[in-house]
């Protein structure tokens, strides 16, 4: 098993991820054959993919920016098969642009399922959601707006959270508030 030598909650730069995991520097899912890992990044600053923490499980959106996503394509397949393909999957979250928070190794907790989200072109499309959880579980800081106690909590207040977040980020940019003060 590959040990990146990182502490849970440690913040590193994109270049460090590339150096440690020997993976590419772009995208939310980065496969490395050298270290036999898949690095996945949940980047809340981009506002394209709608990842959510529900009851301690991260519902992570697959790869592909426009059009229907294909679970058999590229790293979607790697993640979908991660229970038995021997690839270690490591999660980073980006809450402040350029700062990658290490969340540890993750595993699938249930089968991937499909959802509908707008693509980069604004058109609704089918996406694959991967329910994942850190192993062992940890209490790494998560973006509060995207954390829900359970499905009911999400149903009650989660529907507009992406729009709200986008507005909040835009407003903060205009004001020039340091991002660690934003809530």
C-alpha cells in the first residue's frame, strides 16, 4: 500500500500532489501507475461538480464536464472498481483555491449511482456519483455548507446549496474577504 507520508488535514499545493503521487497536475481524478494510486479532488471553488457529505459519506461526482458521464470511461472505471483492482484512492478537498487538504485514503461504501447535474455548457446531463468514506474515518475539516446529517437533512436544505455557494463566493471575491473568514 502506498504511503504518501501526509497527515490528515495537512494542506499542500498542487505541485506537491504531483511530486508525491507521481500523477498529472490537472483534473479531479488523477491516476498514477507509478504509485498505483488514484488521487481524487473535491474542489468546492469550481462550482461545476456538486459533491456533498451526507451522514459522513462523500457523494463524489465522476469525471466528464459536459454530456452524460460514462462509468466505464477513464478514472470513473478505476474508482468504480477500486474495491478489487488494487488501486489506493486518496482524497483531497479544496475549500480555498490552490490549497489541497489531505483527507486520507478512501473506499466506496456502496454502489455508484446516477444523478442529474448541469454540465459546463449549462445543460442537464447524467452524472455518476460515488459514495465514498475515508478509511479509517477521520474528522478532517469539511466545508460546512456541503455537510448534511442524513438524507432528510439534505432533502430539506441541500437543494439550493450549490447556487447559494456560487453567490457567496462571488460576493466574497468582490469584497476581497480572505477566504478563511468566509462562512
